[in-house]
């Protein structure tokens, strides 16, 4: 049990999928200008990554391995994720419009998010069991939520700052801020073997 | 809630299911076919590349061996040991053993091969894969570090700074965790050799 | 080559997965159908679909519904740029038709000589910051131009420059986009039609005697201009004269009648000819 | 998105006007992670370009018969197919590049550039135009990756294409994770500064302001200084 907990902590802090594994940077840069959209995006990513990891683990272990077609993992994973996200979007839009208002509009954005497929492929490469895959997925996506919320908070503060030189305003400054945050997260390295 | 299933709605659904399902079926099936074909075509090349990489790793820890034969794992003694190869020279007499070892480094598992000669001296080690920090732990793949293990007797001790005595290995500055992990792996391999492979 | 494993199995497996998901989505799209404003679909088609979030909205669908439902600006798509902004404007019916050409106008003549500076302000040299000072402004007249040049810095066309403590509008560069008007904390700047040449250059709604105490060139709300205007173009709104540019025939009688000379007789300027 | 059809303009468009990395800021994941060396950068660039051209061509062929509801899954399946093909080719014939690019080859599938180009361009234009757009975007991406790879390799490990180049001992941080963010941020700043200077010399309002001010302003059509308000 402690091994799972260690894995959970390490996937949030040590191997943060955004700041040290570089997965999911496109929406990270784009959506983090306002904190409520960033938080909405983060929660949607948590929801989708955990669901997608479950589905891809089942597909891999019950469909690809028995048939010795492991090489099809890229194709099948991305097909499962795309269909899953589209289905969840349709269902959410109909069943719970308020939740869709705050959460659902991020879903098409998440299909092209490297983090979702990245976590699924990592689970497979590390050969994790079902429990480990889900814990890793939850940890990584909470790491994503943490990173994007922090980023949004900082970016809102630096938006109104007049001191930034003209050409650095906006995205270049966001990238440099992300670099500094990534240095801070490197501090967690090594606390967990 | 969802519209009730009126007759024309049912036909529309069936038409749509066929249309969407059919297109997706067609596209995925054709892609699956192409991939199956490409995989079959490149399978030989991939196996050759992988075998080549493995043989090359074994050869430079045990240069004088002519061929390698897989050896079954004896008992639970070597939890770090992942694979054992029995190295023989041209006329079939044992030259030594190659043990593949995987230890927990700083950033993740470090996999390497240890070559142990018939008389127990370590012929050398070769790091296969690691995820250590570049510039620090990653320097374990440089000859200055892994070269130290050549022609040494186990068990080895890791020391900071200069390696004085015969059984001492100088750790990489700033990467003691990686250096210790590799040395423990080598000691485990030597210990496994001592327990199970000595007589053979 | 084992025919089954190489050809048939991948084809069958992927095909069945594709087919099942296609069918699932088809049923879902029917069962979960929800009516949606068709303009969102139109705008979504015009957008590049990069889902990059550069517009601050979560992806293109987010931006499309943002434009239709809560009226977001049509030019926020950095990837699409002007052509996409143009298309969205058309879809939304907000034709970018040639609006009445406007220009910025400074409604204040309170130079440091005319209206004394009450406080020695050494905070952030920015009007928006200075406006938060108790009393609303370091100057004697709280309606007057603070003079730290925020408008100059925000103008995207470089049409404004500070002269003697007040912004000066360069009529050749000013396109009337209104960025300065929205940024001035005292709303001293306003947009007037380019053809109007007589405008009240004061922003104060104080009674006459109080205005006289703080500024020698302010409008005291005496109403002489309103009485003498042949076409009744001038109204007094809370002790401040306002000239209706459409009625004003530019005779200039009010300019001569005004005791404090605060009605500016700027020369009317021709609309900006297209040099681009 | 200039829809003009002459081939050179489409390719130039991908390279400069809408460089995926510096202007559109999409496809950042591989850009940050892989550009620790020029070899990696070029390898990743070429792999992405191959997939980009092939998938753009095939998607524009299919664009007529693709129902709108399943548009994204179909595009992604086509892209994933080509990525797996390139993965096999790499494993078979370029093992060392495959080891260094590692997890980033399967991630080409969700690389925002490819799906963005598929949706924005390929699904609306002819096969040749889409393929050319793939060439343009691929080249722009490869140039950006090589440029970043060179900077990070020289600063971070003091070598260029493996040969020792720089005297001073390298700054380790540049090769690590945070270095990617910072170097890309500075390059993008430099890129915008150059664009602003070029624009300023032409007497137009600088693009930074243009992006915010001019495009939506009703007067932009007749504005003398908005360079090329129209497409």
C-alpha cells in the first residue's frame, strides 16, 4: 500500500507530467491566462485521464496482449481516447448542462492533449497493474491541475505588470515563468526513490 | 429527457449508426491492415537490430567469448539479476558469465551487464539504459566510471574522491546515489556468481 | 508468413473497435441531441481549429460559443488573425460597415497654470494609479486631466503626445479606435466625429463658483452659449455645456460669448483618406 | 490563414508567417523535451514532417466522405497509422535515434500541429495544397527544433553535433527540463522583437499592438498604419 502512495506522490511532485515530463504543454500555455478556465481545464483533465487510463489498460491487457498485437497500442489507445472524449462530451452536454458549461467545453481540447496519451503509454511502458495505472493516472492529472492552477495565478499577476519589456509580454513571459516553476519542482527530485 | 423512439427516429438512428459506424470501421480496418503489413515487413529488421544491440553489449564486457548461451536463473538469490548468459569460447569451455542487472538509481531503474570471468574477477560492466540526470548520474556511462570495475575482485566498496585500495571504486562527484546503486548491483552479481555459478 | 496473425487479426480487431465506437457515437449523437445556436457552428467552421487557447477561451468551440452567447470580441483568434476576425464579424451580423469616422478629443484646458496642482504626488506615474488618491486626483479639479500620459502609452497608433501637462491629439494618426477613452480614469478623452469642429473643452460638473476657484478655463455652466446658439445645439447637463455635433452648424457665436473661453474651435478635419 | 493557392506562398506561410512553434505556439511538448541536441531536433522534425505531409494528403483525400460527428476520431486514426509506420521504420533502421527520442515518437499523434493542420487546412483544401502545407509546416517545425536544439546543445553540453565546440564548462540547466521553457521563451521574445523592429521600420504599428488593437477595430480597413488590414 505504501508503494502505491509513494507512486502517487512521485507522480504529482517528482515526475510532474507538465514541468518535468513536458506532456500537455499546448493547453498549459493557452488556457492558463485566466484562473477559472485553468481550473476547469485541470478538473476536466483529471476526469478524462483517469477514465482514459482505465479504458486503455483494459484494451491493452484484454485485447492487445492475448492477440499478440501489442504494436497496435498507439492506434488503439488514441482511438479509445478520442471516442471516449467525444462520448463524454455528448453525454455531459445533454445530462448536465451546468457541469458542461464549466467543464465540458474543454473536452475536445483534451483529445489532442499529449498528457492523456502520454500517461496511458507510460502506464504500459512501466508495466503497471490496474491499481498502479489508476494511481499513476490520478497522481499525474492532479499534478497537471496543480501546475496549471499555479501558472494561472502567476500569469494573472504578471499580465498587468508594466515592467515587462514589450516583446516579452504574453507568451514568452509565460514560458519563462513555467521554466522557473519547473526549477522549483526539481527540488522534489530524489525525495522518493 | 431523451426523445422517445418514434419509428422515423429509429430509422434515422439506424441510418446514422450504419453511416458513422461504417466509415469508422472502414478507416480503422484499412489502417489496421496497413500496420499489420508494415509490422510484418519490418519485424525481421527490428529483431536483427535488437539482437545486434544485445550481442554488442555482451561482447564488450566479455571480449574473448565466442558465443553466449542463456542460463536459467538458479534460485531467488538475485532479485536484482534479470538475466544470465553463459559465455563460452570457440572450443566450448566456459570463459565466464554475463549477468544483466537492474538496480534503483536516482531517477529510476539503471540496467547494466556485468561480465564475470571463470575465476571470479569482474571483466567489466556496460550500462544499457538509465534515466539519471544528464551531466550527473548520466556520467556513469563514461569510461572513467565504469572502466574502474574492470579486473577487480568483488565485493567492492564505493568511496568519495580517490580510490586508494584495490577493492575501492571512486564515486562520480555529485552522483553518489547512482554510483552506489551500480556498485551494489555489481556486488549482487558477484555474490550470485559465488553462490550458484562458481563450480560450473 | 502466418496469414491470420499478420493480416486478418489486426484488420478484424481494429475494424471491430472502429465500428463499435462509430456506432456508439452515432447512437449517442442521436440520443443526446441538444439544440444549439447555428451561428456557433458557422463561426466554429471559420476558426482554424487549432484549439490552442490563444484567445483565452478554452479551444475553438469555447471561443465560438463565447462570441455568440456572451458577445466576445471578434478578433481574439491570434492564429486566424484579421481574415478570421472579418468572417466572424460578418457571421455575427456586426458588419464592419464604414462607421462614422471619429477622433479623440481632450475635454480639459486645465494646464498647470490654469488649474493649480494641489498635491506633490510621487506615487506610480500612471493616471489610473493617481486616480485612486483620496479626493480622486492630485489636481485641484477632480475632473481634470491628471497628466501622467497613460493615454499616450496605450494608444496603438501613437497619435497622442503630452504637451504642457495635457494630451495633444495628432489628427493624422488618430483613427478613433477608443482605446485611450476606455483607459482614461477621468474620461477626459472622448470620441467626437471628425467633421465636428466646435466642442466644449471641459469635463467638470461642479457649480460655477467652485469651478472658478480651481480652474480659470473651466465651464461654469452659465448657459450663455446655449442662449446664443441659433440652432439650439447646446444643452447644459449638470452645469456643463454639451454641443450636439449633428445640429451644430459651426457659426462660432458660442465661442465668442463664452466668458472663460473653454469652448474649443478646433479646425474640422477631413476623414482619414486610405493610404494603406 | 491565407488561402492563396500558389505553392511557394503556402510553404513560406508555414515557415515564417505562421511558424508553428514561434508564431502559433502549438506543438510545444516535443519542442521543449526533444531539443536537447541538434540530432534529436532534426530527427524529430523529419519524423513529424513525414507524418504531417502524409496525413495532410490522406485527410484531404477523405475530406468529402467524412461525416462531421466522427471527424476527429477519423483524422486521429489516420495520423496514428502513419506514426506507427514511422515508429517501425525508426526501430528497424535508426535504433539509436529511436532510443533518444523515446516516448516522443508515439506522442507525435497528439502533437497539436498535425491535428490542427488537418482540421484547419487539410479538411478544407485540395490534396496538393494540403501536402504542400504539410511541407511548409513541417519545415517550419524542423527549423525551429534544429535552431532550439543547436542553442541548447551548445549552451547545455558544450558540443555541437557531438563535437566539442565551446571552451567554458556547459550550463547544465539548459539541457534539463526548465532550460527548455526558458530558452523557448527567450527565442520567442527575440522572434517578436525582430518582427516588431521590421514592422516599425515599415512604419506600421508593431504586431504586438496590432494583434490586440487593429484586427477587430472597425476602422482597420481604412487605417493607414495597420499594414495589410486585409488578408
